[in-house]
C-alpha cells in the first residue's frame, strides 16, 4: 500500500523448514518455496531464513574443534586435522548443509549467516576458521544472487576489531551484496551475573558452540565498582557497549554503504531517549522483532512495551524491514499470528514521520525524495535563477504569508502620510510585490512600490505582471540593487535574500548596497537574522559528502533536509558548567546598520564589517561520533513576525515553511565524542573583495576533577580497570561510556537533597582528547562570489 513505508519479513528457523517439508505438495517444488508462498499470502514482503543446516555446523565442529591433548584417540584427531586443512584450502558445502539452492528461493529471502560463527573469539584458530566459514557462506549466497545477508553479532569487545576486519574482507570480495549486522541496542546480560568464561578448559580451540540465544551475550571488561553504585548504574552505563562495537566495525570498514544494521529489539528498551536517539543517525535497514518482545494487553492481544513502541515508531523514518520471529508460536492468547503484523502497521500509521510525510502542506510531504540529499547552496549574485527554481520557492505559503503580515504591521505603524514608498529589492518573479500590494490594500494606506531585479529573464516576467496585474501601482527597475539608482528614498525596504544559515546567500552584502535606498528612519524587512549551530551525527550524510573522494566535497556546506541524523549536544552546562545550550547562536546581522563607513553614494568602502566569528562550547551527554555541524537561522521580519528553521522555534514562528532546509558543515574525519565530554566549535565568516566563505574547526575535551573530598567520596566512579576507563587523570572521572544522567543515580541525589548533605566540592578542568583539521582555509573549496 502507498501509505506503508516499512516492509515486513517472516523469520523462519531450520525446524520451520523441516516442518514445511512434511507439508509440501505438488504445487511447491521445495519447502522454502512453500514458506515463501505462505508468507506472501499472509501479507509479508520478505522471508528471513538461515542459510545453513545443523549438518554444516556439525561438520565444521568435527573438523575445527580439536579435543585437548588428554584425549585418547590421537589418530582421530589427526584425521580431523587433515579434513580441516583440506577444507581450509577449498571451502565448500554439501547439498544437505544448505537450506536454499535455487534462484527462485533466493529472490525474496533475507539470508542469516550461521549464528554460531565466532569471528571475534578469544581463540585465534576459532577466529581463523570462523572467518573461512563466513567467506564460504558469503560466496554461496553470492552465487545465488542473494542481495542481503544478516551477520551474527559480535560478542567480545576485546576482539571486535577482528570481527570488523573479517566483515571488511567480505565487503571487498563482493560488489552488490548488503551486509547487515544484527545487534541488540544494549547487552541484556548486564542485568545478569557474568559467566567466568565462555570457553570450557576441556576444549583447545573453543567451546562446544551451543546455540546462540535470541540476543547473544556481549562480553566487555567490567569495572570493579562498589556494589551499590554498580547495581544502580551498570545497566545504563554499559548500554553503550554495543554502539561502541558498531562504531568500531563501521569505522574499520571505512563507512561502507553496503554495511547496515539489523537492530534486535528482543530486550526491553531503556527509557532514556538520549541514548536511543543515536541509532537514528545509523543505517538501520532491518529491525528484528520477536514475539517474546510483545506483552499482552488487558484483552490478551499482543502489544509492545511503551519504550519499544516509541522507538519503533520513530524508526519508521528509516523505512526499515521489520523481521517478525516466533509469531506463530501461540505465545499470546488472542489475535493469532496476524495480530503482530497488524500491531506493527498500527505503530507505523501513528508514526509522526509517516503522518507528516502523508499530509499535504507539511515540510516532510514537500521534501519527499530530498531527505538527507546534499544540495549546493545558491549563488544568487553570480547566477540567474531558472523560472522552475522561482516556482518551487513560490509554493511556500507560510513564508509569503509572514512577509505580508510584516509589511501590513509596518504600514499600520508608519506615521500618517499621504505617500508611503516601498521598495522590493530582488523581486524575482514578483511574489513579494504581490504580497506588498495585498498588505497595502488591507491597511488602507496610500503606498507605491518600486521593484528591483537583476535577472534579465525574471525581469520579463515582471513586465508581464505589471502590464496585466499591477498597472501604475508598481514601477520596475532593472539592475543589481548595489548599483541601480531610484528616483527617491523609500520608507520600507523588503528583501528575501536569506539562506539556510541566514547570511550564506550574501544577504548582508546585498543589503549594504540597498540600504542607501532607505530613509534614515526607514524600516528594513527583515530587520535582523541570526545563525545557529549544533554538532550532528549522520553516517549517511558523511558518506554522501565524501563520495567524490576530493577534499572539496568535505569542505562545502550543503543544504539538506535532515532525516537520519542525531544532534549530539545536550542542554545545560555539562559536568563543568561551562557549556551552552543544545543549539547555539553564532552571530547576528541587523538592518539598517549604523556602524558601516560608506562613500558618497552610500556604499561601504570594504566588506570587513560583515566578518564574523564564534567559539561555542557544547556538552555531549551520550557517546557519539560527530560527522558535521547542523546550521539553522532565525529572522525577525518586523515586530513579532519572523521566519525560523531553528528546531526549537520553527513550529512557533513559521510552522511548515518550505523554502529553507538546514545547512550541513561536514568534517573530513569523524570525531569520536565520549559521554560527558565537551565539544568546542570555532567557525568564521570571512571575506575579501571577491568572495565570502566559512571556515570551521572543532576540539573535544573530557572533564577532570581535582577533588578535596575524603577517600570514600573519591571511590572509583570511573570503572578503574575498565577497557573504556581513562586512567591518566589525577582523580577518577566518569567513564566516557557512562552517560551523563547515569554518573550518579538520581535516587542518591534526591536523598542527598532531603538529608541536607552537600555533595563533595571539586574543581573541574578538562583534558584535550581530539580535534579536527581546519576546514576550507582561505575559501579553497567553497565560497560565495560577490
């Protein structure tokens, strides 16, 4: 259906395939084809199957898992080793070891690689043979033209680089296949006692490789913390471990666009939205949703817990394939198998992203097809726009409605006069002229309009509109507003020169040339505008910016309709108290200017007064990777009327305005930011006599403390001994893996407040942990021509 954005897949086990074999009749050549036909009849789009049978696992174990030296049958061991060496030289399957063997079976199938493979085993030979087995399975899937294979999750944080290297080799060996890593949002084993070892001492290479649970345990080095603190915070702190693993894997695979995620929603999700939001910036193509995740409502029908429901609803922006598992097992008493798919469709329909995309007049509906698509900003002074470009902008009723309101209020506030003169500078095809005439009529004031336009092609359209619509109420002037002369000064000057960052389409420079039209007490619409920034994570935007492999692509600000992104910063001052808000203002321009030095024509002598710079400090509450900066603008047209694409004010100021998408400043290399870190961003707006350009740079810091508290107060809060702990600081700091809200349990804070006891005082400093290069120095890659 047209209103369905997510796909549905039915997941089957080898036991399901065996049962289908007993039910196969003449209409289906194989059990897999029978399952495919039955699934499509039930409304599923895909089928998810294991590629191999237990017989393959048994043969691999017999070849590659060698008993210890105490075993009696040395000849049997030698034979197994010979078989293993022959297999390592020429890996191949037997027919009974695979579940599919024809192209017809492979077309609608998502293939699951053997989940018992241990690509990150702590045993070198197990890793080696697991990688050979993986390449064998990938080669066979490629032979059948399988488009997507789902890989088992990594289980050992200490060996995740080995896992990533093996996956990267598979990516290089195929040219079309997508690899999706199945990964839980967090490791549910953090709620359970850790096992001492997953490799029994009686086996030389590995354990007997028991069947992997629905969500495998992930082994990470544990901190040695006090019992009470560990019990209160460990689940939230270690919730980062799986994302950290994913970040290592995709980094070692060089952000390959054929590497995606299958998020496993088996465990219950935390309520901390900040932690979950990081997955919105990742390439989530599949969501694994077993029946066991559902709970029964009061009537016995399956529904999702609120946290999982909310996450799935937000994830619909990815247009994922939801893989349903175990839905025919009768786990819930009401509804049957179809109830699960119906509930997922209900969640999809109630997704705000889906609803907005289906609603005419919204930005999301207007921008379909442009989400996360990089566009170069306009060069309004160098280029003459096409009529189709003007037409696209003119489809925005919100912007022109607000302009009309601003003109109306300016006219109503203007002192009594028989002759009010308005100038529309940069008239384009005339929408602002039309709105100004409407505002004049509404106000009942006597006013006249001058319209200035430099585009010779648009000027033809203006002439036609004057002749057919406006008559003598408008006078046209052809030429650049910085050079054209008007017969008189005007009372109200109207322009629409704003860009996604406010000033990035040279509004300050253009208005410098037009301000000479304005009387000393005249009104400029807009009267001011400001630029705003926030750190952003998005693997998709990062890949898109670097696709050309040239430095220019990574030093160009792009106009983008953000979708699969995550703003990394948080509100508040952070641990040190020095940081600003989530999205921060860089600078502001006001019109008319009072401080510019001008010549006898009223034009500035230089453009130095339009140079700007800003240094911003952001608190990063949750670990993430910064790929760039998100740029926004806010503008005051007149009085209380404005325009905004700032996420926190756009719905209040100019809801569903279509004309501007945000600006994306990419970074050449991703910058990892630990939890509780600080990000310092420097950005400059620079100019010479020919052009204007931006330069940007960032540094990351981790807070440290010089505590005057007693030893019991400075007891390990960093996880001393943890893989992630920072041990170089004078006094322990919160581990970068522990999220800001989890450093000290909220219950303990409230108890401190009730008891009147003050927490120990400390002096906060920072240590530098990373930086980027200076981007676009001297405007070498991107600039706006004057």
